[in-house]
C-alpha cells in the first residue's frame, strides 16, 4: 500500500485524481444551478481557476518539470486570483 501512495506522488497521478474531483465539482456547479446558489459562472471560474493552477504547479514540481514552467503556472494562478479579487471588489461596490 505504501508503494502505491509513493507511486501516486512521484508520478504526479495524485494531482490528476484531485483534478478529476475538481472537474466533477465544476460539472455539479454548472449542471445544478441550485448548488451554485447565487454564484454566476464567472464566480465559479474565479473560485476554481487559481486552485487548478496551483494543482498543476504541484504536479510539475512532483514530476520534475522545468522550474520555469512551474513558475509560469504559479504566476497564472496569481493572475487568476487577482482577476477574481478585482471582479468581486467591483461587484461589492
């Protein structure tokens, strides 16, 4: 069992499994608007996009991808986060 978990992490497959759960979450939020409540699709994207980018950066780090790719994905996570914060601030004003 320990070898299975070690393999999941060293191959980055653990991130793939988490991303699969995120896809199910997105589908649930999009297909069942009652789950989404008063959230728009942009709200859902704003919540999920930075996390997806962080997961992709983790996968890069676990699998030994070049640091520049990992850094670029982390920068994209920050940009998505800023977009979400700015969009929410404008909506709250």
